[in-house]
């Protein structure tokens, strides 16, 4: 998930960074083994972000998680966990946060993206352990694994700088442009392949969809057996597969649920047209 590496490089090179108040801990790569080998897993085949809080005497993943909590998280008040989609999937830039907490909500809105996904905290994640330690953490999701995406990097860097201004680490801008007012999705769902075959997707990232709307077609190579892929909820597409060859049951489109798309289509279009 390399977009975060470039986002952090840009933050550290920013012309205002020498005006910082407080301490910024920047960690471009945590799982160095996975980074080198182009995989999310450690040599022990464990996912680091399901291994928190870890332990001093456990597996490699558990030990790494424990060190990260002790050396980084324990010294922080706020955190931003930068992620991308999996290999061969793409994510629309958005924030994931538990909006029941006032400080978490403040950070999520300060990031200034069109969509916030109000998500419960998954067991074993950095976010879960950080919250138990009293550290406010939000997740930034954007782009695809193993690829740089310029828009995702730009929005990520700007969002982090915006949060640093919000919590007093950087001076506020004298001239503020038009601020994005995020829309909060209370849940999300994946649309899965009804059969194996070749997918012809008809909807792109950020597209609004109504429940039961046609999103694509899956067919065999000759096109004899064709199956429709339809939206299972009303909302916007925040994630999708990039590979046309699919197997039955595979996740194809990730929809952030909204009761209506009336208020969000122009919102997303403006964001995409003005990176």
C-alpha cells in the first residue's frame, strides 16, 4: 500500500513543516518485509493489521505490532492510518472513522473529503488498540495497492495538513478556499459476482447508484451466457475490482450506503473534477 509512502514524503517536504508545534511521528513503512516482497503479509503469513496489540514473545507479526504500539502509538495523541485497496482493486479517496466519538468526528470532518464511512472497529487492528490506549485514529483509504495514484496522494497530503491545522500543529490558512462538507455513510456493502466469467463494468469509482440499478454484465468468452450485476443498495461506489476475469462470489463493487443519491452526485463530481 505505497500511496502512503509518497503522501508522507510530501508532508515532510512541505514548506510550512518547519512551523510545526508539537511532534510529528512519520512512519512511511511499518511492514518492511511485505513492502520489499510486494505483499501485505509478513513471513509468518500473518496480516499485521489483524495482529494488534501483539506481544513481546509472540509471532513475528505480534512482536512487530507490540513494538509499534509501544514506540509510536503510546507517544501520540492523534493518528492517521493510511491505506489503499487490495491488489487489483481501487478505492475512492474517503475516510473511515467511528463517528460516535467527538474527537474522531472532528478529525474525520477536518480531512475534508466528500465521503466519510462510519465504520465499527475491526478486532486486531491498529485502530482498535489505539482507541483502547486513548489515541484518536482515523483511516484514509484511497487508490490501489502497488501503484501510485496522483489524486489519492494529493488528497491524502492535503487532508493530513488540514488535520494538523485543525489540532493546532500548523498555522491556519489566512485564505481558505471552498471547504468540502463530507457526507456520512452509516454502512457499506459489497456487490458480488453472480457467476464466473468476464465482467464488463458499467459503473466507475464515485458513481452514484440506485438499488437494483444495472452495474455490469458477466458473460462467458463467447457471450452466450450473460448475467446482470445489479446494485444491492442505494449509494456511491467507493471501491471496485480492476480485473475483468471474475469468479462466482468475488467482490466487484463496494457501495457506501445512502438513503438517497440526490445530494451526493454533484458533490462527488465536483470533487473528482477539482483534484
